[in-house]
C-alpha cells in the first residue's frame, strides 16, 4: 500500500513535507480508511493557526515535533476492517488528516461509528464518522457539510431571539460560506432584517446573492445606525471589526455570538468590546441542546432537508476547484491560509 502523510512546519505553515507512512497490521476493532476527498476552507486554516492552542488541533493526528498534520473533513472508504459491523467498501464522512490513509478504532453506532481511540478532540462530534453513500452532491458536501451545522444552529438560535422581539441581524464576513448558509436560512423567516458586512472586494458578490436585506463594507458602518433590537453574528474574530459593529448597532444590540475566525488573532479568547459581552458559539454543544429539545429524529430530519436544499442552491454561485495529490493539497491550503480564495470558489481535494 503506497501511503503518505502531508505535514506542515508548525513555525511556517507555508512549508510542507510529504512522508511515506508505513501501514501496520490492524488490531481487533480497527479500520483502515482510504481518504477519498475533502474540502479546504477557512475552518481548515483555523485548525492550523490554532494547532498548538489549548484545543490541541495538531494533537488529533500526531506528527514529528516540528510538524503538524492539519485536520480536514471529508469522505473516506474502508479498505481493511477488523471491526464488527464495518465492511470493506463502506464509505463514511468524518474528521481526517491530510493523508492518503487513516486508521481508526471503530465502535459502531446508529448511522456510522465513533473512533474510540481519538482523545485529542473537544467533543464526540469530531470522533463520529457518518455513513455516506456517494451522490452527485459529494463535492459540495465535502466542502460545506462541516460548515452548515453552524449556519443551521445559529439560525435556530436567532429564532429564539426573534420570539423576544429582535428584528435585526448583523453578520460580519458575510461572504464566507457559513455566513451565506445562515443568511439563506434567515431569508426564509418573516420579520427579520439581515445586514451583511464584508470587505469592499466582496461586496458585489455578497449583494448579488440576494440573501441579505442590505450589504455594507466595514468602513460604511455608521454610529448608532440601527433602529431595531439586533443580534450580531461575527465570523471574523477581529476586535476592530467587532467594535465597528458595536458602534453601528449602539444600544439596540442585544447579543453577540462569535462563530468564526476569518481574521484570526492570536487567541481564542473573546475580545473585550464592552456590553453585551461576546459569547463564543460552539456548534456541537448547541446541536446537542437542540437535539434534546426537539428530539433527535426531528432535528436530524430538519437538518438534512435544509442542508440538501442549500447544497443544491449553491450551484448558482459556488464553483468547485478540484486538485489531486499532496502538492496540490498543500497549494490549496496555502491559498486558503492567505485568504486568497474567492468567495465564489470552493477547494475540494483528493489524495
């Protein structure tokens, strides 16, 4: 088996090495996966930039001390199994390294399995591999399935604020794919005005989506310009941009949720910007809460329907950029890391 691992220098993420990986004999309960395809997004860059943070992203897939193996989300197929209930040829979606193959210790659960040997992750969300029969949306799902749960759970959360009288939502990094997913869901709700805030070069693209009631650039934000009770969703993690929205919303701002890192600082800690204090939005925990409130079957059915509709809708604006092999993967990663991938493009790679 010709197996390899793609590694990036921890102190210089623009440099990479490809190392041959020696397949080892599987123990009882283990499964060897051949990585099939995965998306590279801003979330991928976040995992790398915070690889040595307390969330230990680089610990998920160990590497030599000076290197990190960057996690991605994607599809993989079973090529060897010593786990009951999991057969060669089965296909799953889950948390993977940038490698040709990945070995897990699989405990079957409804709809897939959990990697019981994976300890360096903050939630079972990252240990769970979902059964994933192939379909024509695979490329779009590889790119967006890790992102859309954040969009969906944020929309559900904002729905509770709407019941309390909130009539306005402000979303920064409005051109990023998770923000677009959220805006698409909010556009279906009556009584909410949604403002997207983005950079000047992305304003035309964002406005052309026809999902936001208005689109502003950061330097177009006014002072106390909002007239209705407002919830703010930030995808930037930029204290400067967050403060600009606070000035714009003024006393109408009811709550702020920090949901992304398109402009990461050196810390996961929420910036100090005054009241209301920004609250980090951790999708897996909110998803657990919604499943408990709605029932797992109801939640899963609503989620699947919403995601499939969104994926189909992206055909009108999202082009898939494909590449194959470790060097193409490294180049796509560097492009996303530099913020140079246009919002209308998504990178899907195969080993």
